């Protein structure tokens, strides 16, 4: 079955800096890669996703890249703000990574 | 309003006392699933259902049961809860297909004493 690994588990950045979270997956048949943000005490919510027929997708300060050959994908957040502080999960369809706790320091 | 609901939101129980956590969605989604969230382990899938009367095990099904008698409901049943089932549980639903995003319920925090 699919296995998703996510790194780092925690990440602290200064406000205004960029943050990068990386994930790898094992099943080459996987073709949909969503990213979820979970604020403290809340449910996970989709922030961006990428499908296997594209290599990059951007939505304002958030971007995701996908390398199908290497089976890895990454989340990039630019110009980080305190409200970006949360736990971020990558997924390969319905299999989730273990999460990254992002802390943006003001 | 399109949503996934779960009840109860918080539950404290004792070992061995059967309980059910309900999940309901009003989006006519075929796919529904249950996850448990534990620190450092992320979201692990317990069971999922592709449609009515079709259910299958996820990664951590031991100690849990589910049923899908109606499209909108997908209850999670713990026949004999144990302390290692203390966790935060999320129900989720999506349109069936390999590329559809999941919508999560608000979560149920369970403590088994």
C-alpha cells in the first residue's frame, strides 16, 4: 500500500521568511496530492492540491511542486505570517503524512 | 450549508463500555472514512466506505467497526473500548474518484479510562 513520509516534523521561521515542507510517497500509481492545514483545535482543511499531470501549482503565497520521477512533493509558503502557524499535512490521495508543526515567529 | 457533522464532540468512557460515534454528511458524497489523530502519528485511516453497504479496512482497523446503511451516515463503533483508543477521531467524506478532496468533520475527542 501507499506510504507517505513528511519532513520536518517541526519548523520555526521568522515572519516574512519562507517555509518548505517535503513529502515522499511510495506508490507510483498515486495521482492526487492534497495539502491540509490544521489550526489548533480545528479540523484539517484543504489549502492546495496538485494532480499528477502538472509539476507546480501556485495560489498566492502558497505553492506546491511535484516530482513524479522522484516521488516527492513539497509545499512552499512565502512571506510567512503569524496566522500561518499550524500543523500541515501532506497526503497521497487518502494516506496522510505525519504532519509538520509550523511556527511563525513575529 | 454543506457539512460533515460528528457526535458527540467529546466523550469520556470506561474500558469495555460500547460506544458509537456518529458521522453524517449532506453533500451526497459516496466516499466516507474515519481517521484517528495521535501526536506524532498524523492521521491514520481506520475504515472507509466507497458507497452504501461497501466498507473496507484502513491502516488501523483493530477494535473498531463501521456500517454504511445509508449514504449520508457512517457511524464508528467501539464494541469494547480500551485506553489505547483514547484519541481524536475525524470523519471525512468526498466524491468518489481518485482525485477528490476530503471534507472533515469537527472531530470527536475520546478518552477511555
